[in-house]
């Protein structure tokens, strides 16, 4: 499940979106001492506001990627808070929602938020092994907050209580004390949720150095993932039932024209479910992703022939015996903007690569190419630093 939308910036990424560079630079000073996740309790109020805007933009992008599927939730693991915050009422057990007499003020990323509704979550997560793990714990409801927040402390306590729960609904205190202590292990590039001594789930950091995980309503993960991977699944709402039958027979018959499938269905050869295909206009035919690929042809590439002058070959390397003493550099400009390494082409053209700076070592012949979003002094100096 690659939906965590998250645009993950690793340390090897040199260039980021210009609109996010300042925020990411400011957030780096709030990382833990070994360069891991974000210590949200140390964030200044000015950076708090910018972080909330960024989280809201990421949530909108996540919803667009998942086509606003209500059964997929992108959540952030906030180590700076002791409470959970959900933004959708359908993710709670309806009987557990209650109004609090006194509002609760949250800390961490949601610092300053006052919440008055509380309930028990009804969620599950897909583990590293592909199995589902239920998540039932107390959480607050805030439909105005930009994203879902989970507290590691609350998740660990809920997991341990679930394992020590008796059939009558009470907690076995002796069994609770004897259980292997579950924990979250924090690494430089990820966070691991360890249950019973083994990693249950691995969460990577997003562009704001916050670990993200994908949640599903209880019992909906398998059907949701299948609907996102198969266009013909019953839970896929992008196609009508009749269009799914149309596409099904298009696939089974070897991808003929959709009009031919309609003619065959009109003769009753494809069963009663396909009899009404002839009533659909041809403009309503479902899009088959395999047919455009099959119609593609390889175009010949244009080639150029370059002839070297024998007397000039190697003249720049004469007496250059020590690597690093003499470096040749130049810049190339591309009229076609190039997408960044850590995105899927979602950025604007102003935030895409426009060219590169090339460095060639005279002695060794080593070549280094540093792509740039702009040709200003800052990006060019960063390219030189990356080469060095």
C-alpha cells in the first residue's frame, strides 16, 4: 500500500520544493539529537502554524491520490502528545462517543486544541507481514484538525490491555505484569512498532520528519486494498456494475473493441448480465489501461556522429596527474522541466529541475552531474558543495 502520501525527503535529497524548503529547514532544529523524528513539544508557535498548513496540504494530496476513499486514513505518530485525535466520526464506535463536561487541551502537534468529544476507535492496520492488527483505544474527535494524530504511549497501553483482557471484560493484572513489554524503537530513517519482541509495523518519516502510517476501519482493509488494486472489484465506485461487466468481457475476450463486445453481448452469448450492454453509449466505455500499452510502438532515436580531432585529443589532461587539482565545470539548460527524485511530478513547473551543473576532474576523468531547480547562486553553490 503506497498511499502514504507522503513525499519522503531523505538526507540524500539535495533539492526540495521551494515552497517547503524554509519550513523543512526550520523543522530540522526540532529533530531528536540523533537526527530522527520531530520533537513536537519544542516547536515554536510560528513554525506550528506553518506545520499545520503543510499537514493540511499533505492530507488533501493523500485524499486526491486515494480518490477520497473514506476507508483509508493517513495518520501521524506524534511522540509529543499523550492523546489521540481523529477527524472522522465514522472511525469511532458509535456507542462510545460522549461529550466531555470540561474540554481537554492537547499538547504536541495539536498544541492548544480544545476537544470536547471522546470515544473508542474502531480501526485496524496492515502489518509488515500483511496481516491486520486491530487498534482499539480512546481518542478525541476534532473535525477541524487537518490530520489524524496517534499517541505512541496510548497505543502501547491499549495493546497491552487487549492482551491481558479476561473474557468478562476485566484486565488480568498478573498477566499484564508478565507480558513482554511492547515499545517503539526510533531510528534515523524510521520508527518500528515492536510487539511481543518482534517488529509489527515500520513507519517512515514524511517531509516534516513525522512518522506516518495508514489506517483502515475495522474489517475494511482487505476490501479497500483490493478495490484500489483491481478496477473490477465490487467495492470500486468509479465504474457502474454494467461497466464492470463490459470491462470484464473485454479482458476475457482478448481486448477486442468495446463495440464488438456490445454486439456479442446483444446476441446473448455473454450471459444475461451482459444483455444490456448494447444500451450503453460507446462514450461510456471503461478505460482499459492495457490497450494503450499494446498500441505503443518504438520510435527510432535520432543519432549524431561526432568526429574527434586527433591532434586535440587529451590536450586538456596534459600534465594533470593529481585528481582534484584541476576541475572543469559547465552548466546545461533543459527546456523540458524534470520532476524531482522524491515526488511523482505533482510539483509546479517552477519547482522542477531546469538544468544541471557538470563537474569533470581533469586527472581521473570523474564526472559529477548536479541537477538544479534554479541557476541562482544558492543552488549553484549547493551543487558545488555536493560535488566536493
